[in-house]
């Protein structure tokens, strides 16, 4: 039986006693009351004993209920304390998690900046490497061109020296022939001015043969704009830059007609070979 049931039973008992007392009073008033009074007294004492027993049981039940309530209250308080502790730990964990997230975000930002810097450095290194490669290629090309120009300069120098030697030899030969003709009394012989004396231009000039005609005349790329005049004598020669030894001195020509940018010349005497388009003409052999 629960404590509430015991309390209700006790109340019912009290009401029963009250009703019994009223009944006794009515009965005493109506019948012989001493015997009934003694009987009622005994009943009352029995009821008191029963009520006391019920009171004791009620107190015991109340004590047990209080003990249980206190125990449950202690358990609830412990659970609440554990809950508060758990909440505190959870808050601390959340704060730590947020801090770690911030740290990770900062690390990601630093790594992103570092990666961009690395990519930029790599791009700069690639650019510098390409520039260095281009510069190296340019230097190699320049070195090759320099070597080629040196080789051409060497060939040109050799050719110039060869032509200078041939020119000197031809000049000596012309002087010797002029002296011989003068001694033989041939008109125009000797070193003095005359029809056989070369009438070279005072300034240095060079040109090429532009056209050859069947009658032996040549159209050259020199004219009055270069200072060329009618009667000037020019030397005709053919250069071979690859094989300077195969270069040929062809002979002399005399200008018969002068235009602004070109002129017509006729051979003076017999030429070593028939001139070709592209052969060189000049006031002297270079």
C-alpha cells in the first residue's frame, strides 16, 4: 500500500470513529449506556491502537518516501552537476575547435600566399631562363656571324692583297710597255698625257657591269652623279670571294657616253675575257 492509500485509509478510519461515536451517543441516549459505554471505550481504544499503528506506518512510509526523494534529488543534482560539467567541457571543446579552425584558415591563407609567391617565382625563373636562353642563342648567333664576318674579312683581305699585288704588277707592266712604246716611237707611248695614257677619275669610284653588247660596249652602273666623265678610263675585273686565286683582271675600258646614273664604255685594247653582267668596274683595282 502506498503512502497516499494509507493516508486515505487513516482518514476513513477517523471518519468511521466519529460516526461510531455519534452512533454510541445516540445509542446511549436511547439504551442502557454504561455497558455500551464500556464497549465503546474498548472499541475506541482498539481504534486508537489501530490509528496509532496506521500513524506509525504512515510515518515510516513518509520517511521512506522522503529518503527516496532525497536520494532522487541527490541523483538529479549529480546529473545536473555532470550536465553542467559536460556543458563546460563542450564549450571549451567548441572554443578549441573554433581556434583550430581559425588557425587552419590562417595556415591556408599563408600557404595560399606562399603558393602564389612560389608560382610567381617559378614564372620569373622561367622568364629569366627563357631570356637567358634567348640571350645565349643571340650570343651564339652573334659569335657565328662574327666568325663568318672574320672569315669573309680574311678572304677579302687575302683577295685585296692579291689584287693589290696584281694591280702593282699590271701597273709596272703598263709602265714597262709604255716605256717600250715610247722608245719605239709609237704615238701615245710613254708616261705623258696622250691617247694611250689612262685617264682615271680623280675620286675613287666602283660599279658593276649592267649590260654587255655584241659590239663589245658595256653599260656600267656609274654616271655623272658619281663624278664620271666622258673619256675616263676604268678597270674591269671579276672577283671570286670563295676562291680569290680565281679572280681575274679583265682589262681597261674608256667611257664614251655618260648618263646621270649609268654610262657606256668601250674596251681599251684587247680584254683578257669577255666581261659578264655583274663584273666589277672601278677607278682602280681594290
